[in-house]
C-alpha cells in the first residue's frame, strides 16, 4: 500500500481528542484499517466483502442486544 489513502473515522468516535477509534480507507477490492492513535504504524487490509459482512454482523448484534456473547 504505497499510494496515498483517504482515511476516514467513524462519526461515532468519541472521547478525548476523538482519536479513540480505528480509521478505514477504501481500496478497489480491500478495506485498509488502522489505529487512529498510531496512524504511522501497521495497517490491516481485508477483502471488502469480509469487512462488509463483519459490519453487518456488528449492526445485527447491536440491534438484538445479544452482543454476540456465547456464540
């Protein structure tokens, strides 16, 4: 990942200086993820479809109140 990426932070980011979350950058087939407190450190890249499935599961767990515990 040598190209300049357009990083964005969740609007739900809160606390302190607003640096208590992760940031994502959209690539053609992957999503890059980094720690907003340490942006110069390593990034994680996952296939876009996998990231979307993860986000959908998080949303679903948040709506049913189960939180995914015990799965």
